[in-house]
C-alpha cells in the first residue's frame, strides 16, 4: 500500500479562509518535509519538520510521529497560495517518498 | 531563485533519441538525487549520488539511463533511447549528509514525441 497519503486531494477556498492539509504515513520516518510546487514545476521547501510544530509566517507544520501524521496549516489564505502542496517523508533508505499532493485553489 | 540549477528547462526529443539533462547542486551539498514526476504528479526516485559515487538506483535507471556526478562538473542524467513514457518532469535535488533538508531545482520538462 501507499506509504504516504495526503488529504484532501484538492481544496478550494475563498481568500482569507484557513486551510488544513494532512499527511499520513504508514512507515517509520527519519524526516518529514513539506513542499510547495509552483505551476511551472519547481519545488519550494516550506518546512523540514521531523517532529513537533514549526511556524513560518502564515504557515504552521505539526508532525506527530507516534500518530504517523503531519499537517500543514495555512492561515488567512491568499490567491498567491494557490498551487500544489506536497509532503515527503524520508525513510532509513535515504530517499524521499512523496504523497500525491493537495491542489489548493484560493479564489479572490 | 533555486540554489540547485537545472538545464535545460524544456527538452523535446523523438522516440529513440538520447535526452540529456544537467544539474548543478547547491554549493556544499555532496548528495544529489534525481526524481521523475509523471503526468499524474507521481514521483519516482531514479538515482542518487554522494560525491561521484552512485548510492542507489532503480532497475529502470540502471538499464536505460546514464548518470554521473563528476567532480567540478555538473551532474547529468541521460536517457539512452527515449520512449514516450519518459515524458515527465525530471527534478534534481541536493542535500548534505545527515541533514535531510533537500533543495530542489526547477526541473527539466521532457517531451518525447
């Protein structure tokens, strides 16, 4: 079965609303990383968060290892937040395993 | 702007042709990864290096791809004989050993016609 499951697959918000993206994993991990993928394809690292909670501006990431989940919270969404959000976990093999992503659309 | 530089940005090849793409990792990052993202946005690990040595690669890469990371030159990934199914976004990433905070390049989008 798939090691990394992201939800929801897609999300449509009105500008100003909050978003909660989830990532569940079925295997032990060394690290968890959240990325934003621009429409052109480039990946921007948002958080490297193997455990606990981290903040960056309007973004918050929380990883709870024993529950095998990580979340990305976007507060006060803006149209420029639109794009694909990916979580990726690194196992002891040293490679990243990506989720299928959440496509976020923020409408003005 | 990404600290990992990938070229070319776009690549169009006919079936059976060679397709070569390059990656300059972030300065000070000796570990380099190549991933393929298909049209369904699914990622596939292809190969990784530490300095000039291959650490891991999948069977497809071993059989159909040629990859290297020479010292003082860009890393490269070359498909020996392109197939339609190779059409995808090829992403290069680098990291430092023991620090798994990866930096990705902007990718090379390959179209095989």
